[in-house]
């Protein structure tokens, strides 16, 4: 069984903001896989189904970002999912707008949602796709920046990144992750 987690903040106020890239990618994974994300459970909104003969769970934690690990841990414990079968998708300010990075492990890079998951699962060996949102011009405005919507000129770059991230997330369902990392362009 594969678990694909998209990170974001719940509620209309945060829809389509830079910090909700994980939710936006997961919506596209849902469309590709025909797995509806529509059940409230595990402190999140969940979709379960089969894709490419693999059981798949799609999860959007409905806790705020900093507590995402609580939701992920509940799903992992309930379904007995191993770390190697988990993929987390989230935004990253240290990556240029429109770029994505695929890694099989590492620190949170100061992302509070990813840190919450690392803490809850007691491991940095968690696969991830990071969607670049760029950096604010003033580092002191980071919170306002991630909670704002992308600029008009950034939208085409972000739309392309969301599509690419979703396609790679779907590949994760039945492809060796190291192959995905080595062949992603």
C-alpha cells in the first residue's frame, strides 16, 4: 500500500496559496488516479483506491501545517504502512518558482509540516517532492509570503510544476523511487 500526502492548510482562506502546493498536487494525483479525496478521517481528508494494481491512500491533513505529522502517523499506524511506501509533497521557498526537487530522505529544510512528519515517524528517511515557490524579497516576511497567492506572472510556472510533481507522484505508485530520482528532468 502506498501513501501519498499533500501538505497544506485547511480552509478557504488558504486555498491556492503558496503554502498549499501539496494540496494542489494531490488534487491532480486524484484526477489522474481516479481516487476521490472525500472522506474525513485521521485528522485529514482521505481518498482510498486502487491504481495500477496497487492500493493507494491519498491524504490531506486537515490539521494546520505544523501538526501534519499527527494525521500522517494515524494513517501509517492504522494501515501498517512502511516508510518506504510514503511520499510527501510540499512547498519549498529555497527552490525557484516552477522547479521541483525529488529526494528520498533528508532534513525538513525548515519546513514545519515536513518537520512534524519527521518527528511523528522518527525518521528523515521519507520520500518527498518539493515544489518551488521562490523566496520573499524580505526574509522577515516569510510567513506572509507563503500564505499569499502566487503573482500573475508566476502562475504558468507553478501550474507546470504542479503537473510535473503530480506525474512523478503517480509514478511513485509503481516505479522504484531511485529510478524516478535518476530519470526526473
